[in-house]
């Protein structure tokens, strides 16, 4: 019996030139550029809001970015350019890829006592020395080497005593967790190759979601449209939601890797080997924010960050002072990798008490109970399934771009996980949306069309 292509038989509720799946920054960028080029575009978004993993909470009149927070390096950044064009306020707050110094950082030793300035300086110098050795270890690593393997090789080339070595080992482990939300042994040796930042880093005191709102202006966006199936062929695509189907000449898929890998999002026929192979080597991380607002500031003035060394800092090792953003005494810490997995089923109250117990080791009775606390749960979000993608052991940096390989001339995958140079960032999402739009149009399109006034 002859088979019939669903593209030719389904009566769609909508027919357009391009269906964009997902109204995060990648999807909004692609849709904005395609619409400006005269294409009929519909954006299907599962949530009741735009922005995806750019999400600002404004409960109680407070501005809290629960997802993306930073522009990691404003020099040459399309996100910084778009923010400036849209008139969005930014504030410098440079974390520098889990930097060891260059900003006022209060270090506490394994005993909970503050490190002296000379001791903190020596520690930072040790990190820089190992990072210099790490470059060679990564370049010479085997295809299935983990980031643990290469950091141990770099540490092994020193002649330090065990305590000195262990402090730097902890730092490298925590850097892996804060940068990619994954245990150091589960990240590919090349997993931090993109860890370079040009220029200051900034945050949005009025909320990162203002960027998404500007990008969404004028677009045909259908909220609460959960896509369950994408059927593609030479004739085009049929996209299925609980509200019906949408037909188009092509589609741009911008759902996170966790959704793309799930059984709830079906692509038929299956993705070709090059794309499927790359997808299988990328995974979503476990990375949650804990934002604590206090009645008063109990930590030292002029301190940018607080860092705890030793076993007591296995989970809660770094706090960032966000007080300057809004004037409210605020600390941000991260549950990253193993910590995020361990607290996944905890109540917010239990998470907060765990963080406070560690802070009390350092500041004693000065630590008050927070007036508000927010613990994110990106791992349990069905439309994210994690915060962002990372390279599993055996992956290569090329897997990011391979995931974006155009399929059959009609299917294009975009998003932070599909950009090799700077994955896991909003800039990567924007660049990937720009690339997808250019591929759909079959011609280059100017990057600044994303924010250009018409």
C-alpha cells in the first residue's frame, strides 16, 4: 500500500511561510528577521509568556532574573548592541568566568576564617599557573577525556603539597559547576574552551525580559501552544499542537536540547545522523539560582563576592552581592551540578536553611533570616528540562554547529546549544537565530536588522 505524506493530507489551521517553534531569544530573533524580510511567520510558544529561559519575576515589586542574568562581555556583543538600541538600562557586574580575583572577593579558608590578603593573592596566582598548564593538557587530551582528566594532568605537573593542590582542585571543580552546572567528571575536556570574555559583563536592573519584550514587538506569537510533533518533507512542514496544525514551507526549531531529546517532542522523519549524533552528545545541566534578600547587610562592605574553601564549601561555596542593583541587601548563590541534583526534591525552606547554615559558619549570629527567597527549578520545567546545554564526555565543540545543520532545506535548529563560539549564552541564542533566518532566506541578512528601527 502506498503511504501518504501527512503534509499533503492534513487540513491545517494556519498556513504561513515559516513556523518558528519557541519564543526565546533565538526564536524571536529568527522570527523578527524573517518578518522584516517580508515572510509570513507564526511563532508557537508553549509558555504563557515570551523569553524562554530569559524570565524576570516581579513579585512584591522586586526585579529578579530567574534565568539569564548577564551579558558576558559587552565588546562586540549583539545582545549589548540590541539592549542599547532598545534603551535598556544595564549595570556593570563582572563575574569573569568564575574569576579568582580582580574584583573584591572575600575568601574564607576551610576553617571558616578569612584568608589574609597575601594568602588570597597566592591562591589566585596558583589558579593562574594551573590554567596556563591546563591549555596544553586540553590540547593533548584523548577524545573521551573529561575535564577532570585534564585538570588532574595540569595539577600533577606541579610540585605543590597536598593542601595547596586541593584548594586549586576545588576551585577548578567549582568553576566547572558554576560555568556549566555539571560534575567535573561528566564534562568533556573541551567543555570550557569557550570560557573567554571580552569587556565588562553587565546585568539588567529593570529585568532581562525587557530585551525579549522588545524583540517580540510586532510578531505573530501564539502563547500556550505546545508543539508535540514536527513532520517534514520536501513539500514543507506540518507542526502539530493541541490547538491544531500549522503548515509552512519551513520551520525553525528553537526548543532547548532537553526538550528536543524528549519523547514529548517528535520530529518525523527522525533527524539525520549528523544532527542526531550531535544532539546525543549534548545534554541539559542541573543549575539553579538561590536569591536571598535580607533585612540588613551582615557581610563586609566593598565585597563583590564571598568564597568558601574546603569541604564545607562543597555545595554553597560562592555568594555574589547584588545589593548595588536595587539597594536591597541581596546575596545570590548557585546550586550547580551535584548540589542541584541533590536539592531537586527539597522544599524552598530546606534549601534556604542549608545556605544559611553555611553563612553562619562565616558570619555567626549576624546572619538574619531573609525577608524573601527564590529558588529556581529549571530541571523540572517541562519546556526547558535544565538551564542550558553542556558537552558530555566524547563530545567536541563542533557538535554545537552540527546540531544546526539545515535539514532537507526546510528544517532549521537554533538556540544557545547550536553556537560553537559561545554556547550557553543569550548571545549564542541571538547569533543562532540570525543564522537560521539567513539559511531560511537563502541569503545573508544584516545582524543589526535585529534591532534596527523601521
